[in-house]
C-alpha cells in the first residue's frame, strides 16, 4: 500500500516487527532442540522430533524433542538432587537468584516477545506489552516472597519436586505463574510446555541458565501428552500443577488420586460479561473487544458470554457490530493489528465447528466484512446472537474469537444467567451504579471479577477457579500455599496399592450391613430401675430424623458392651441432608450472608452450651472409648477451646486488599465454598468432630457431618447443643452410619462443593478419584494420623484455607 493510498483510506499502515533476532537464535540452535535438564541441553540419541510451526505463515520454525520415560526420569532426578540444596538455601539468597532472573527477562524482553508471537500467532503488541512484562513482574514479585519466607511463612516448608504442565495460549505467562512461586518457596520444577508452543519455554531455559540459577532447579522437557502422563505418574514428583482443559484436569485428578501428591488445577471457563443499562456503553464495547478478542479469544477467562440488559441490547449490539467492522486481523508481527492467528489448524477447525453448531442451534451469526490474510490460520471476530441459554454454544468453552450473547431483565436474572454454567473462572460487570456492580460481583461464582474492566492480571493477585474451572490459586500470597505444606507434615506416602486401570469396579462404598443388636446377656447394664431409653437420631434441617431405612447400628465399648444405638443412614438420608445444607446456604439471607459477628456469636453460644454439659459429654466419651473420665474431660475442654478459636476466626479471615498494578482497588475476598461433606476421624469422637465442623461453619459453609463410625454418640448428643445455640436449620446436619457408603453418596452429589475425609488410605483414594466428576475440592489425610489435641495440627490456617476460596474483585478508580 502506498503512502497516498494510506492517506486516502485513512487506514493504518503496516508496522512490522523484525523476526531477525528470533531467527538468529533459532539458527544458533540449528533449529533443533533437546531438553533442558540440569542447566544443559540434553539430546537423547534416538528421540522422536516434533515440528513447531508459525501459525500465521505455516513456515516450520524448529524441531523439538519428544521426551520419553528415560528423559522424564532424568529431569525428575535432577530436580530431586537440586531440591536438597535449593530447599535449604536461605530465602534471601533465592531472592537474589530470582531477581537476577527477572532482570534477565527484561534484558531479553523483545526476543522473548517476538519468539512468542512467531510460535503462537498472538499479536506482538500483546506479547511485548502484556505477556513478557508480566513474566518479569512475576519473578520480581515472588523474589520478594522468597526474601520474606522465613519471617512470614515459618510454619511451612516447600513441597518438593513439582511437575508443571501448561497450555499453549500464554506459554510464557503460564510458565511464570507456575515457576516463580514454586522456586521462591524452595521447590524445584520440571515443566512441560504444550506441544504447539514449545519454543519460548526453551528460550526461557537459556535465560535461567544465564541468570546463574543452580542446575536442576528449573528443568524444561518437551513432549506429548504421554510425557505429561509420565510426569504426573512419577513417584518422585510431590506435586502437580496443571493449567489446561477441564477434560485433561479430570484425568489428572484421577491419576493422582490417593498418592499423596498435591494438585492444583487451573482449567477452562465460559465467563460472563454483564452489561447493565446504565453502563457506559461505548466503554463496555471496548471492554468486549478486550474480553473476547484478546489473544484471538484463546483465553481461559475470555468474556465469551455477553449478557446485556434487554432495554439496551439492540443499541449495544449495533455499536458492537460497528466496532467489529473496524477490527484488524493479520500478521502477528504487525504492531497495528488487533488479532493474530489461531494457534493450529486443529484448533481452527474446532472453532469453526462450534460456529456452525451455533447456527444449527438457531443462533444468528455475525462476522464483519473485514480483510483476512489469504494464507495462515486467521479467523474473523464472530458474534452469535439469539441463542437459548441452554444451547451447547452458550455452555461450552469454544476457546476462539467467538462471542455468544443473551439478554436479561433484572439484576437477579443477570446473576442467575451468569452462574448458569459449570465453570467459575472469571466475570466482568459493567454498570455506573457502584452499589449494583459490587452486589452483582459478590454474587457471581467466579475466582476473578472485574468491575468496569476486564482481563486484568497481576502477580500480586491470585487467579483461579470455582467449580469445574478447577482449584488452587496462582498469584498473590494465596498462590504460595500451592507450593507449601505445613512444617510438621512430611509428604504423605499412603500405604495402599492403587488399583490398575481397568480393574473391576471396586466395592468400596457399598453399604455393609450394620450390627444392630448385641447378643443377649451382653447388653447395657442397669442398676435397679431401668434408665429411660434415649434413641439418638440423625439431625437434618434442624430436626431430629429417623433413618430412612429404619435400621440401627449398635455402638459398643472396648469390652463389647452395648452403649447405644444410632441410625444407619443411607443414600436417601444423605440426599435429605445435602438438600437441607444447600437450602441453608442459598436461603435469603443464607448462612454465608450473615455477618461474621453473627456467626461468631453462634459459635460462642455452642461453646457455652457444650461447656455447661461438660460432665455428661465426658461420660459419653469415656463410656464409648473406655478412656478415663479425666482424659475425656480434657477432650471436651479442648473442643470448647476450639469453638472459641473459630468464633474468633469468624470475623477475622475476610480477605485483603491486594497491591496490584491496577489504578484502583483489588480486593481478595475469602468466600465460603458452599456445602461441605465431612467424614470425621474415628478417634477423638468429639474433638475431631468439632475441629472440622467449626472452621467450616465459621467461614460461612453449611455442612453434612458423618461422625466417627465407631464412636458416633458424641455427635448425636451434640445436636442438642446445636438446638439450643441458635444455629439455623440446615447449617449443620449429622448423618450416622457406614462412613464410606455415606461419603460415596456425598462425593457423587452435584450440590456438594467439597468433601473432607479423615479415614484410611483406600477411602482417600476413592474420594479423590470420584471427585473428578465435577471437580469438587477435597481434603483428605491419606490415612495418616493427626494429633487433634495439638494446636499446630488441630486448628489454624490450614483449616481456614480449606474452608474458603479466594475471589479477587478488581475495581478501577478515576475518570
Ligand atoms: P490441554 O489439551 O488440556 O493441554 C494442556 C497441557 O496438558 C498441554 O501441555 C498438554 O500437552 C498436556 N496434556 C494433554 N493431555 C495430557 C494428559 N493426559 N496428561 C498430562 N498432560 C496432558 O489444554 P490446551 O488445549 O493446551 O489449553 C487450553 C485449555 O487451557 C482451555 O480449556 C483453557 O481454558 C485452559 N486454560 C486455563 C487457564 C487457567 O488459568 N485457568 C489458563 C490458560 C488456559 P500437549 O500439548 O503435548 O498435548
């Protein structure tokens, strides 16, 4: 195009970025790469190679190695050796290494950005101005946490060797989210980039070596999903951190089940972009452009579901279509384009298939008449309107430049539509009414909510999902806990042989018939006049309930004498309990909506009423367990103290203001998880029960408690304490019976958001395995004992962390 033509059309002229430096780097390696292990390039003798292409041109950029088992083993061994030294290196020294690394990233900023755009197809404007600056920012930010670890996190230790698997949409940024917090906390890593985009991670490896990090701290292996599986299954890997699709996340949840490996999953999304009638509509249109066409829509948190208030919908859609007509799709290395290329032909085909599905589902398709390059994997910005909220195109993640739109009438309807998804990664809310915007932001179930802005990221704020968008956070202080374990606790090594794939369906969780009666002559003794019979029941929705199956279970003391009988709960009882817990959670105002002050008052009241019945509870513990009255009394006293602790925490764990780079306020809110199913430990019948129930309800969750199977009578006595302590119906529900059978129903229930299980290793395996169905959060002990009487093990941050999930709300300020 000549200058005169540009002047006449007033179109942008091309502003190409040179690929020369990136090509020179590729040439230096003869466009052939091995694996980066121990700060060295390792080229296996007989490895298969895999080509990397530039999606904008189809040109082959380089070949990379397909790691096999030997290479994965070598990388893990290198990380293990390095861990010995790195984990004991003072935090202040690790901080210096990380600082040097951050500086090195800045030195090679342009090279990293250009290579990223060549390999992935993303606009250079984005890789240069967003991805690489954030890459450096993460290493600076977490260098700070390395520096502060000893003083601020002394109750914790590093996890060990971490396997990290990342997707192709933000190769460098995802790598930063994973590596920076891990090595800051003294872990060592083996990272596998996605197959489509391997090159920038390999360049990063050289930046690591140049910064002088000790060998083995950061290892990068390339390979297919098979190499990913090898890493996940490697026995010497202590944690897996994964970002990718929910489908693969599910596989990983199952593969790591019962192994004692920590797991964090950052998965897919279908995030709502909500526009109210009073929003600045022109601003919101620009917001949509950033929300869905940033990185060609290949963004996990893309605002891909537009929800517009009905009375401004036509006007808004018209403005949006006009704006779409001015979008520029083209060469990723051209600084004046808005959208680059889709990463690969397979992904392009998937996007196109979804668009066709949307049309088949009755949607109206709009694609502006704009120029696309004749070659390369380009796809126009796409809008589909008039779809049904249940349409697959509205529900499923497309992961491309495709926006679907719906309308709503009221804020309640907006919230209902926003939450009408199995995901919960992010949301964007647009309104000039700050009360409305913040109210809606608090009601949407998502890990990040942006008010009058979108796609804001910073190292100082955690990112991660609710529901099937995964669990764990990356970024901020909250992101550190994915790479730490309590100082008192070594990695669990469960003593349990995992079933082989294809094994027959296990019988775990099938109901075992209860022993209802004790043979004659072996029953409870009575002196003289018989005592008045007391029949413990279940406790569901604030009422005593008989078991649905009308069976009972005998409770015996260590000598085999009958001390009581409890209901033998079944699936129906659990379903009733979950229904009650769910109703108590979602009621208006539900338990979660109450002030922390109110919840703390109720917890104090429970403590007060338990203390008033101290002797009776001690007698009960003693009669079931055979322990002395003194020891039983100590257990009751500790339970009262624990209730006091969580009464204290009920209004002191709300969240924090994050110091991000946003001009405005970023608030991290520790929200309750929802309905938690809790299987209590066998021993410490009262203390175990209270230590798990109290943190959960203190933080606004409602619970279904399965008490100790052996000693359930402390829990069935406890409902009388609850009854007299102003606990609203449904907040605490108690179902007695066969623990594993009841837990299986809980874990499979769609309305249960998390399951805590303190039982044998086999049960822990099944709980983690089954949780993959809807990616519930789980907390299990892998069969390892915990000293419930100890303050370090029986209460504190660990419990509060498990009882909450962090939502970050971003509110820009100023004109
Ligand atoms: P993907 O297919 O799940 O792959 C992600 C990574 O996992 C790749 O490195 C892949 O290797 C590897 N992998 C695939 N199957 C595996 C297996 N069975 N075992 C071990 N590793 C395996 O996802 P993607 O298509 O690359 O990325 C898109 C997805 O990532 C979207 O769903 C998006 O929403 C999500 N995402 C989430 C976040 C977040 O923070 N929540 C951020 C970005 C992206 P290969 O490439 O070699 O197959």
